[in-house]
């Protein structure tokens, strides 16, 4: 059975409360604690920890009610109170038809199961729905047209099913719909106009039989032949099933007759008890480039962007004179460091604002129009966990190297250093405990998830390393060096240094998943162990399941400040990120983020239990 990761109203009927005393036994107590765990430790269920009275007379909170009959509990009702409105049943073994879901859900993830049958019309009535993932099932028929035009839907993934038939030519798409994945199905006919000519919409259609000029479409006969095979197979299955049912009926009738005769003979019965830029039509391989028109019209589609831009200063173009004054002529005293993407200086603007100025070499042959379009998109990547980009400056004055100009990117200044320094043994008084490390990881994962899903086209290959994660004055994690793949084509080639970034058309999602896996790994083992290299750490991951081995390689600070369950959750998702055999087996950033948040909740509960235990022990020793 799958678990509700962020739970919606749940009704559970329990048959194990059979004791006549209503006093919870050890088994029942364990079941309740497991239930609380699967519901992500709701605060109102904490009363179960110390309660040992009559459940039927228990003064329940509003979110919970208990019914009793004949001195036993027959029904336990728990109402979820989380605002996320998420139903997540991915990667289970459900093989029924799709369930009916509550109307208030915003996110429904049912992928990687064995659901079959039609996508019923009820899904086209979920007005609050924003994200729907039904991929990798055995769904058939044609999806409801209303599904595409829901007012809030932005992500619709129906890939890898056996859906087929032509879509309505006058199909309407909702304004918020930004990604549609219909790949690897059996759709035929023309692609509706709203999926081929629409503003900032990514549409994936490879592996179908659409009547469009594409090397990634099967001929129409292929889908028709597959449907015929399915129909013949279904007829055979029905005939076989009817034969089996007929045989069972005969056996049952025979047994009933024998039983009836036996009943008459003995005189008594025996009782028994017994879940308007043209749309980017994406094929199996990513396109070789992104058009400037798509970049200039790209828009932020995530709520996170709105949150991040509420208090952000307006983006502007700086003059080289302003930046020279701010940095005292780029004086060595304000030099902060140098990485693969240029030198960084600390500066103070005329209004007193502290900034970080990154200096990059530009190829003299760069296109001003393309660069400004890319910078325009980069300026829109605003999020609470991204270092804010305040503006830029292009210095076209003659340089000593006549082949290059200079590009300056002006960022907000983040004062409290980088994440790597807070994991180092060289500064023990500042080394972060496990719960603090989880908070940083969650912040960075939120930022990367936004870069992947909150902007069109998505932003991959974001140079994820612990020293590119900065902390502000409140300890909030902010990712720097993101989005550099957007301007890589215009900047000086850094491959000779061994730290080059990929051009935008070569950037891949798996680069970020893999790199973030090493950020999590460094959080587990510390920078000293991580310096032994990627190959060493990948080989060692297989031994992390051993408790004895963990004690040898995991940072002692982590071991002494973490619960085993929280630690195991992060080790598991880390292993999936860096040890995946192929890109298809990599977790999504949504999965990574959820696992980190769950690990943090588990750790918070463990910390609260420890604090409660310490308080109780202190009270016992009072005179």
C-alpha cells in the first residue's frame, strides 16, 4: 500500500482493536505509531505517546474522532491539516483503475504503478489541480479534453501509457499550462493547435503516431496494429477468464450441494470467520539550441518566483565607472576569490548597498543581442534561495587582450560564507549539526527545483558545489553560480582549466542531480573525506548500509546529532543520485526535496523526544 506523503483527509477503519478493555496493547501502540509516521507526524497525534486510558471516551481534537461498538474501536477518522494539497502514490504496485480523488487537490502523482482503464472525466473537473503525473502506467483510451483546459494546471504528464486515438482539433489549453508530456503512447492524427502554437509551452510527443513531419513518430499503421493486438489479447483474456469463472462456479455449486446435504444430516451449521512563442515540441533528444525569441519571451511560471521578487530591487544596467567606484578600482583588498566563472570582488554602491561583482571574459565575437536576451532571462531567476542578480555591465573598452571584452555581473552580497566552511573541522565552533545541514540542503534543493521547473526553458547544469552555497545573516542558504550555462556560449572557453561549463543546449538535468548528490554526501562525511575524490566515494556508498561502517566514514558531528531514521533517509536518496546506472533511474529533484523534508521532520520529532526525555530526567533528580 502506498503512503500519502502530504496527507489529505483520510478515513481508516480498524479491525485490530478487538480487546474488550480498550486499553492499547503493545501491538496496537506500534500500529498507531506507524500510522503517525506515515502521516508525517501531525502535531495533534502527539497525545498518543502518553495516553493509556479509554479510547472510546477520549476527548479527541477536531482533526480526529473515534467510534466504538461492543467495547471495541471500529473506526478511526483523521483529517489532514496540511496546506500542500498533495497526493503522492508513486512507485507502488497499484493495479486497479484510477481512483477518484478529492476536488481540492492541487498536486496528484500516481506514476510508476500499474493503473489501467480510462482516465475518467472526474479528473477534468479538478479546478484546483496544478500538477498531474499519470506516467508509466497502463492507461488507455483518449484523455478527457477538459484536462488540458483546467484553470490552474501547469504540468501534465501522461507519458508511457497506451493512450491513443486522435485528440480534438479544437482542444483548448489552460493559460497556466506550461509542460505537456504525451510521449510513448499511441496518439494519432494532427496535433491540436494549442499544443503546437502557444506561449511558452513545452510539449513532448515522441513515440506516438501523430501526423507531423518528425523522425520520432511511428507511422499510423504502427499504432493501429498495436491496438488490434491489444483487442485480440483482450478477447483471449476474457474468454479464458470466463472459462475459469465457469469452472469455479461449477465447483462452488458442487461444494454447496455437498455442504447442504451434510448440513441436513448433522442438523446444525458450521460457522466460519473470515488507492505565443511556437510551442517547443520536444522529441527524444533535446534541441541543439534555444532560439533568442524563446528566451526573450520566457516567463517565470512558479509561485516561488513571485515570492522571491516581492522585495527584490529592480534589475538594472551598471556603468563601468559605478563598478570601479564601488570596488575601489577592483582593488586587491576587496578581492573575494576566483573560480571557473571569473574573479569576484566585494563592492559598495553609492546608496550603501553591499554587492558581489563577478568579472567574466567575453569573446569579442559575441552577439550583443543574444547576450542581452540571455541576461534578461537570467535576471528573472529570482527565488528566496538564489543569490539575487541585481544587474550587469558590459565593458567594451580596449583590453590588453584584444580578443575579449569584459562582462560584469552584480549580485547581492551574502555575508556568512559558504556551506563548505561550515562543514570543516578547521572551524569547530561553527560546524553545523545535522538539523542545520538538512535546512541548508532543503533550501538549495528548492532553488534547483525552481530552476528546473519554474522557468521556460529550464535552467540546468548549475555548478552545484558546497562552496557555491552561501549563507546570509539569518543562516538562510542561497545558491550562487547558477544559470551560467545561459551565457556560456558568449564567455571565454574555460575548458582548458578543467572547470568549464556546458553550453545551454548541452546542459542536462542529470548533471544537477548528480552534483547535488555530492553536496548531500559532503554534508554526511565532511569535506576532509570528500577530498578523496568522487570515485572513492561512489565505491564507498555501497557500505553505508552497515552501521559499523557509518561510524568510520560519516562525520562525527552528524552521528552525534542525527537520528538513525533521518540519516538513513538521506543516505538512501544520496545513493540514488550518485550511483544511478542510467539517467532514467535518477530521482527527480522533487523526489530529492521530498526526502530531505521528510528526513527533517523525522529529525525534528526525534530532537523533541530527546528534549522531553532530558526534561523528565532533570525533574526526577529535583529534591
